[in-house]
C-alpha cells in the first residue's frame, strides 16, 4: 500500500505542475498531459480504495 501511495503522490505532483502551466501560460501540451495524469490518478485512486477496503476487513 505504501508503494501505491508513492505512485499517487508522484502522479499528483505531475498533474499539479502541468495544470499550472496550462492555467498560467496557456500551454496546450501541458493541458493534455494534465488530463492524462487525471485519468491515471483516477485509476490509482480506485486501486487505493480496493486496497483500503481489504485492509480494513483484516
């Protein structure tokens, strides 16, 4: 689960950086990267939810 949290943190940092570039500078490529990161975050969060539920049942 610790590995999963590290992946989520790294992906969120990438999302924040790219989203800020899009908002501040109008960088369209950064917007594309931010949207891709948001999809990855969604998948990672679903994995976290499953892992969290499994751990709570122990």
